[in-house]
């Protein structure tokens, strides 16, 4: 299967992508992993991406698309793949369509994970991370430490990362709504979108996703 996974920050895309890819025996291709791999291996695309990042600029779509193309052409992706974080806008979605067409391939589904905005904010803004190397993660509501502000495992101080503040989360959601959400309508026009609720235990969401993908075939 060839799947694109979309959903707002905090919907659990990374967790679900890993679980779905393992179950379906296809590689999980995330934008973050693509960037890290290309930069650490010092590929031409990695060097190019790093030059933009070091200058504080966004990496152009064509660089991201080039990395995705190289990864999708690897032998382990012959039987399919799950894309997470790509495409992130309509122009990337159009480029992906062109790329797949030249390779005589097509997407099987676009899995849209839905979660209420207030829940997304609650999930992310409630995270607390241990300052020690262990970096254990807690949540003020869903996985509270025995003593507020203290790591249950090593006794280290728990803190809220800057990226997890409510203000930052709402800004990230704004970017998602304006840049990424439009690809859902783009793919709906192709009859590819499968929407499921991202609420509930992780295992239930995975089962829901697999059932929805099965029905879509």
C-alpha cells in the first residue's frame, strides 16, 4: 500500500505511522527522518537543505521532493510506503502526483487523523519532560508524576519545552490549517481520503485506521 498520513500536530501521527508501517510491512518515510539522514550522510540534497536551514530559511519544496523521491526509489519501498509529513502543502501534493505518475505508481489512500483543536492543545501543552539525560516524558492530565514537577524515574526536574507552550501550539495549528489542511480537499477530489478519529487509546486508533484502510480497498 502507498499511503499519505495527515493530521494536526498532537493527533499522534508519528506513533500511528510507526505502528501502521510495521503492521503493513512497508517503510515509514517521515520528513524529519529524510532531512536527518541526508544531512548526516552529507548527500548533495542534504548539503543544500543544510545551507538553507543554517541561514534560517525554509527548505524549498524541490529539495524536500528530491529527498522523498530518492527514498521512495529504495528497494524496501517497492511494495509500498507510508508518507508522514510529506506532502505538507498542495504544491508538494501535485509534485508527488507527477512523481508517482512517472514511476507508474499511484496512492492507495490518504489517511486523515482527526482530533478536536482543544484536545490537540491539551495533549501537547500538558507535556512535561525531565531535564536529565533520560528525558522521560509525563503529562499533567494523562500521565501525571507522583510529585508535581519531579520525574518519577530519576527525580529530575520536569519542565515544559518552548515548543509545547499553548501559544506555540496554536501557531503550529494555524500553519497546519493554512498550509497542510488544503491537501485534504485536494485528495478528496481524487477519492483518496479516509478520515478516522484520532481520539482514544493508541491501539484503538491503530485498529480503527487499519479497518478503514481495509474498507477503502
